[in-house]
C-alpha cells in the first residue's frame, strides 16, 4: 500500500534502545534513592561528611540528634519487607501450580483443534494460502502464556522490593523537609514505572522476533500465538490484585476498627498488633497488584492491536515497521515519560505541602502533551500514508492521520478520566468536603453521601470512553480501539510512578508513627499520603478506562477469530449471555467483599484478644505479637483468592464449550458494560471516604476544624466510612478491570477451540 519513512532495521534498533534506556533510567533513579542511608547502612559519600548524606540524616530539624530513631526505622522497614516478601513467595507457589496447569490446558485445547496434526493448514482468513499447523499455535501460545505470566510476576515483585526499600528512606528524608521526602517517594515510584514499562516492551519485542524465526511469512499464526502473552500477564495480575487486596484490607479494617474506633489510638500506632500487617498490605496490594495489573493491560492492548493488524494490509503485505506500530508507541512513551519525570525531580522543586498535588497533576498534563507530539511523529515515520484495516470480513481504507487521532483520543480520554477521578476523590474539592461534612450526623449519612458520590463519578468517564470508542472505531474499526487503549497506556511509566508514590508515602507515615518521630514529621508524611491517595485513585481510573477499551478491542479480535459475522442481541443465544455476563461483576464483587469481611473478622478478634490479654500493651510497656496478625492476613488471602480467580478463569471455558461462541460473545459484552461502571464507582467511593477522613484529621481549613479533631464523633463516623470503602477501592474495584480484560483475552486465545468444538449443549438439542 505504501512505504514507511522508518525502515525495518531502524525499527528493530529503536524499540530495544528505548527499552534499555528505560531500564537504565530506572536503575539510575534507584541509585539516587539508595544514597539515602538507613540504620547501619554505610553512607556512599566518603571523607568529610560535613554536607554529605550521612550527617544530614541523623541531624533532625528540631535539634534531636537521635541514632535510635534511624535504627528503629531500619527495623520496621525490615519487618515490612520480610512480611511482603514472604507473602508474595507463598502466593507465587500457589499461582505457579495454577500457571503450569493452565499452560497444559492451553496446549491440549488448542492442539486438539485439528487433532494434534503437524501438517500445514489453509489460513483462517485466506484459504488460498497455507499456514503453520494448529499444533504450532498450541505450543507457541503456551510458551507466550508462560512468558507473560513470569514477566507479570517479576514486575509485581520488583515493584514491591523497590517500595519496601524506599519507605523508611522517605520517612528519614521528611526530617529535612517535605520536598526531600517527596523526591525520594517519587523517584522510587519512577523506578517501578520505568522497569515495568521497559521490561514489558522488551520481552514482547524479543518474543515476536524469536517466534518469527519459526513462523516466517505466516504472520496470522504468529500473532495469534502472541495473544498468550496478554493472557499470562492478566491471569497473574488477577491473583496479585485479589490476593494482595484481601491481605491489605483485612489488616487495614482490623487495625482501624479496634485501634481507632474502640481504643482511640492513632493510625499506625506501634501498640496496634495489626500495624505491620497493614503496612505490608500496602506493598503487596497497591504496588505488586497494581504493577501486574497495568502490565496486563499493556500486554493485552498490544496483543489485540497486533492480532487485528496481522490480518490487515500490514500483515498481508508483511510491512513489519507498520505492524509493530503499537510497540513503537510504547517505545516513544518511555522517552516522553523520562523527560516528564525530570520536571518533578530536577526542573522544579516541591518546597511546601500545597505544592505536592499540583506537582503530581503536572506530571499527567506534561506527559499527555508531549506524548501527543510523540504519537504524531511515530504515525508519520512508521505508517504508510494509506493502508487497510480488517473490519469484520472487509478491508477498510485508513489514512495515517486517522490512526494518529485514534491513539490521541485514547490518550486524552485517559487524562480526562484522571482529572474527573481527582475531582471526586481529592479533599481539595467540594465532593469530598461534602462527604466529610455529612459525618456530623453519623456514619449512616456518610455512607449515603459516599455511595452517591461514587455513582455520580461514573458519568463523565463513561462519556469519555464512549466518545473515544466512537471516534476510533469510525476511523479504524477494532484496530482503532486497540490503539486508543495503547494511547491511554502510552504514559504508563509516569502513571505507575505517581501511583506507586502513594503506598510508599503511606508506609513512610506509618514508619514515622511507629518510630516515635515528632508530630511535625508525621504532618509532612500525612500530606504526602493524602496526595498519594488521590494519585492512587487516578491510577485506578486509568486502569479501568484502559481496561474498557482493551477488552472491547479483544472482543473484536475474538469475534473475528471465531468467524462470527454479527453479534445479534435479539437472538436468545446472545441475549442470555448478555444478561449473565452483566451479572458476573456483581458475583465477583460479592466474593471479594465477603473475603475481606471474613478475613477482617478474624483480624478484629485477634487484635481485641491481644489488647485484652497482653498486660502493659496499651501503656506501651509490652510489645504486641505482630507475627500472628501477618499470618492471619496471609492465610486468609491465599485461601480466599482462589474462588474469585476460578470464577473469572472458568467462565469463558464453560460458556464456550457448553454454549458456543455466540453466547460467549454476549457474556463478554455484558461483563464489560456492567463491570466498568461498578469498578469506577467502587474505586471512587472508597477513595472519597478515605480522603474525607484525612480531611477531618488534617484540620487544615476552618470547616475541617469544626468537624475534628481526631477522636471526635464526626471523625469516628469518617473512620467507619473509610473502613467500608477499603474493600471497595482496593479489592473489588481494581480487580474488576482485570475480570473484563481477562475473560476477553482468554476467549480470544481459546477462540479456535470454541469455534471448532464449542456449543455442545446446542448441538445436543
């Protein structure tokens, strides 16, 4: 159809270079964070330390020169790190068994499509050509599934290690001022963001090149096999999100209900037996879970775009540079995010508490503006001026500027979703202040206001998603939607950096409280944490918005692959799927909420038992038994994550085998439509309740002071709202976006099997 400015060789050099630059940048940021020493660490600077790192840490602003505080921080940090590592290792053992079992299932199901034949077969979309045997697709899909799963696990684990490395360093830097602490927390988040974005890109690129050596010109088979990569990434993310979410919220709810409401002690008080488990939970749920989740979104949107492109003119004419356009977007995204990060850490310095949230918001605006230019450049050099895109059996002619608009509309829709989320969850705006005000009359009105806020916060994001779907589909069919999702995720490194910043700041505040640091330092870490709460909500908004676009793109690829010409809602087969699919997010939410509730019940009982039976615990003369609480959270989350995980993983298999591809297409559409709404409202409701509580605690405005201080009736009502919202915002809400993506990508991977052998019940009757 046309030539591209960027040659294939240029593309094969550019993508890995961008990935390596991303990894190098993250290692450099990690090195800068490591220069802050904790406890017995040897300082990096040698010789005269008059202005060096080591002296400034031991010299506290208030004139206290206390080595004990630093030592205490180091001990707490080690306890959190060990708890998080041991939980993840336990979880990965269970998940590893599932991974192997599911890999065997993929091989058996896909291999049986043509009876494990090793003969070449006619291609699905062009029967005049021959493609590699179905057995090859089975083998390579299984390999890419395992690669995606391992990359997802590594992404989550590295994120957790970085966060537990940085939390105490952030606390210690808070003694020198809020700006120093902000930079450490943000840099640590950037380490995770860039490592994950670069690793995901590099592994996918190398996998494509290696598979290409076998597949040669059979790009249809090659990119069908690559879809396993997205399935592996998301299936691990599901267990990470659900398991981590149950862990963190069981501890959080237990610690809050007994500590704050019953015993009237501050948050993160070292006397509270659940306090270490609570801080461990921030790392395994919000960091490891979020990392795996966004990696899964990235992998799936890339896979969806590649599958559709492989049967469009890019794939038919073997135009490799244009074919890998989705990977080029991600490559430029890494460079854009690198430049954006420097604005927060080097170009401008945060000096006061009120500058924290604007600094994080600027990250979103700058990365989106720069990325728009980046996308225009990539679309100009990597795409022919006109080309065709597969659109349900026909080839649709598309121009390169139209594809630029598809990616751009996704990118800007992400920014809109981010800002709407911020408006509804930040205590700087009226929605959260209204929720806080409703605490005057007790917990019931607080819950009513919070639920109303969550439902209302769905409106604008859904319009943004709807407009981006309409625009991108009008221009470039399902491929347009897939690249719109990639546009939303193109600034993933920055998104993850501001997202990981939240739990790191939260942990820093906990460590300050447990180490007995002064009230001023706790105020600084609280300010960092309140901004982090909002950025975490923004991160979840991005994840949910991109999940909607990704799953729709995967749905389109599934429908094409399963050879369904139209999905007619009026046929009974489809409609029953639609209504059952819309119910699934409710079933899944019920399971995860109940899991948190039952785990929290055990935690509350244990915390109460310790307060009642350990003499001197309330007076601070005896130490609580932290290990028992950590064990309760670990055991509960491992046991409770299996039923929701099984629901998501087994539904497409059961529906596809028993009812066939038409009913399955209805299930996917139904779960997408209802899942997105519940996910947005749950996340924002929980975020608003949390920040309403922090608004009262901070007492920064005249209005907030009339509601406070800590321990007042209004504050207790706010704590109850926050506790109700915990499983909504950190377990059910964020896990739902994985449900809608995972069912779609799983259906796509198994589409050849369902199309050949599915619908057993309808065949019988």
